[in-house]
């Protein structure tokens, strides 16, 4: 830090931003008797004091641990929480896989609301471009995956073709329908198809007002029943426009 302070003397009057790449190059050496947290906090304090004294925004580039942390991205910052404790704002840029186009930009600080953004690296301009909030993009991605799901396409088509808004059949029959409707094998086995259907029960109802039930018989088998919920008049289903949905609801109400 003394070297940085001396070097800043002649140009600090016209600069407002300083980037240090990397933190390790300028941090002071730890004293043997200091604990890890105390050492990290003590190393950050001169940098914070320096930034405040000169009215600067100082951006410190630092490394992440190789091992991920699903609960909190800031736990991946190399070192202890003493680093974050001394700073005004912490930012973590991370990709699940190095080859991924998108990365998550997590931000937390004293004067800003905690947030996660999705950014994409533009190879032509060599810039990161903001894509949107991570939560919103995750929901959009989940919806697109739902709409493109072969099981969903098959169930929706069977209901569209049904005059009474209901289809019932075995998993084998659903599997066969998928080969014609979605041009795909819905699952390797009927047992795995049942698991897929159960996992889709929430999205089917949320996005399209479709419910699923199973009428068991004495032999342990039974028909699977898919129905358009009459209590969801404005459901997002291609079979009905808004007027048809309202008329359908009034018919059953």
C-alpha cells in the first residue's frame, strides 16, 4: 500500500477509478500471530482507507476457490469473510462450466440490494452484456423447457383432440401416442415415464391448468387421467382463446 499511495500522488486529482489486478499483488503480509480473519480484514483496511481518503472507487480483482458452493456464491471468495467485511461491495462472476456462454453476476453490499444477474460474454466486442435478472431468466428457461417437453406436447395434443377435455389411458398408450404426436420416445420404460409425469404435475397445472390423477385397479395398474381444470377459465392452453375459455367456464359453473 505505501507504494500505491506514493504513485497516486501526482495523478489522484483527475482520476476516480482504480482497478487492481490482483489483490494479492498489493495486500500486506500477514503477521504470524494474527488469525486468518484478522489478517484478511487488516489487509483490506488500508485499501478502504486509501479509497475513502482520495474519493476513489477501487476495484480489487481476486480469485475464487475451485470448489463450488451451491448455497452462497460469496463463500467461494478465496480467504475468509474478513475480506468481505472490510469492503463496501462484493461481486462474484461465476460460470457452472468454463465453456458456458452465460455467467451469473452476484452482487451484495452495504448500500445496494443483493441481486443476481445473468451476463453473456460477447466475443466480438470482448464485453460482458447484461441479459437480465437470474430469477426471471430461470423462470423463462423453465417455461421454454416445459413447452418443448415431448411429454407435455403429447398430453396437450391428446386433450385438444378430446371433446370432453379429458384423456385417460395407460402409460403404454401415452408412450405410443408420443411416437406419433411428438415424434419421440417419451421415456425408456413406462415406469420412468410415470416418474416424468409426476415431476410435470406442477408445471402442467401452473402453465396449462391440466391435472393428473391415477385410477388404480386391483392388480396394481390403472388408467392415468389428464383433465383440463374447469376452475381455471383463463388457463394458457392453445385449445381455447379467451372467449372460449370464459364460455367453457360458464358452461361448467
